[in-house]
C-alpha cells in the first residue's frame, strides 16, 4: 500500500513496492517535479514516465492535452 501525504506545499510518500512474488523492494521514487513546476505522485510500481512527458510543460489547466476521437 502506498502512502502519499500533502500539507502546506509539501508532498511526501513512502518508497516501497512489492513484486508479483510478494518481495518488498525499497527506494522507489514516487514523487516527481515537472519542468513546469508541477508535482506528480504515483503509487505502487507504476511507470508514469509517459504521463510525466505528456504533462511536463503544462502550466495551466486550459493547456491540458485533450483526447480527440
């Protein structure tokens, strides 16, 4: 279980994750600062590199990428 906390401008989380064999690993980075200054947090052993690339330069909500059919 991932724990992410935010208070007064600071985001923090644990650094542990488990694999399919229930082995617990530590030292996984789960909080990232984007070049826009935004902070993104992830849980578990998810790989959020594509999401970070997609949102890296977004500074306002109206600049969020849209999914078009």
